[in-house]
C-alpha cells in the first residue's frame, strides 16, 4: 500500500473513531443525567449548574462545558452518590488511589475493571502470555483496583493469579520519614514472597509488577530460567531508559509489556517498543471508554501540538463512572495516531514536574 493510501486509510479510521466517540459521549451523558438511571452526584450537579447536559452535550468536544473535574469530589463520602440509580442494587466495589497526595480518591466499580482488562487482554501476544498459564502479581494489594484487575486478567486468560502482600502507603511513609534502610527491608520482604511463590509453582509464566520491583527481582534470580515468558509492567518509574535496560539487560528475551493506567482511567496499551525509536514509551487510551489529552498546564483548555510537552487531561466515559476533563498529576508529549490505534496517544508519561517535590512514588 502506498504512503498516500496508508495516510488516507488512517484519516478515515480517525474519523470513524471520532464519530464513535461522539455517539458514546451522548449515550453516557444520557445515562448519567437521566433521572431514572443517573448518578446522584451528577443529577445534583446539573440542578445547581442550571443547565441540562442531555440537551447541550452533542459531541466529545462539548464536554469542555463542564470545566475541570475536581479531585476533591472523590475524596471522602458518601461514596454511594457515585452509584448510578440503574446500578443501585448491584454489588458495589470501591477502589482507592494510592493516597500519596492526601486523602485517597475513591471510585466505585461493578464491572468496569473486568471490561477494561478483557479489552487489554486482546493486545497481549499468546506466545508470551499463554492461555491457561498462571500469573503472579507483585504489586499493590489492599483497596486498589489493580489487585482484582490483574487477578481477573489471569482468570480471563484461563489461569490462576498468585499474590504477595504489599502496602505501598507504608512504603511512602518510610520514605517520608527518611527510613530508607527499613524501606529496602520491606521491599526485600515483598521480593522474598514472590521468589517463594515462583519457585513453588512452575506453572507461573506471567508476571505483573512495577519497574522498581522488577529490577529488585532480577537481581535475585533469572526469570527466564524460572520459565517466565511475559511481563506486564506499570508505574510512574517507567522511562525509556528503564525499558531499554529491561529489554536489553534484565529480561533475556522475555516479552516486556509496559502500561499506563490508574484507578480513574483504566488501562492504556503500548505501541510496540523498538530500539530504533529509543525505546520511547507511547500509550494509547482505551477509546471511547477513556480519553487522554495533553494540555497546556497554564491554559488547560488548549490541547498542545504533536510532540509538545503538556499535562495529562483525562476523561473517563463509562456507564459506571463519568469524569470529564480531570487534570492528572502526570506530564508527557502528545503523540500522533498509530495504524493500530487511530487516535491521539501520549509519549513518555512521567510525574508532573511542578509536583515533583511533593509527590512520593514509593514502589512505583
């Protein structure tokens, strides 16, 4: 196919994605603001705002009318104000963010975490993440979405997921107190748990973990010799330098799948890593269920140009959770659409530089 034909095809697919996003936006708005199905928080918000989003929101771009979502709205209760009336009698889970910037934000979940990870599953190669293989999750446990989500991913692919105990809030406290030796001992406690499980259960072929814990694990053992074939890795410590280090030095040919996700968004997929691209980490959000845009930190209504650095702005659009125009604590570069993912992506996500002095990342 000629270059012109490829560009034409990509442009056509981008248009189709935009139309799908606009249609899904209208459906989600109707759901959350309809008195019969809607979310108490948003119904109250609309009553106070004095306008009806069902009448005024027709496209994704129209969501700018909401202004920026305030993270304080998710700190504290009552958490049931976020449960849509249509789901009032459903079993509700509540997941929390890490709490590294204050009171943890809470998000209700029913099936979103399952849907998100089933979609992500379709991007994992079966030769690296074999169907029926068992997994181990060496990451945060407790009130975090990740704990149940990785377990569901393993189950969805026909496996069983083993877990370690890991409290990242304790790690953050140790770092803030300057107890670096104790922090290292706690990290070793986590690695010891993982090694015990890996050696006892030879059917474990797949790992989820964070960059810091992956490096600590590889200092102790050859994961390839233990039979690991695929590693799914996420966290704000993910950099091109770490990806190169992981692929070229740590993992001995094991497939490496970096990811970007959080409790509020779900999970973004990565463009295949290449040495020629300097191991740049490019993520594409799970459109239309979530959208990431890169905006001017001083003017968050302006989306920056391709290649320009800006702050991450997240919009989540599911029937369980609607969150328009939330300014994340991350920054990155805006990336062009990819043939596999014909919508905007983000490159080299990292902690927002203006917050770097106040945010402690812990095991991430």
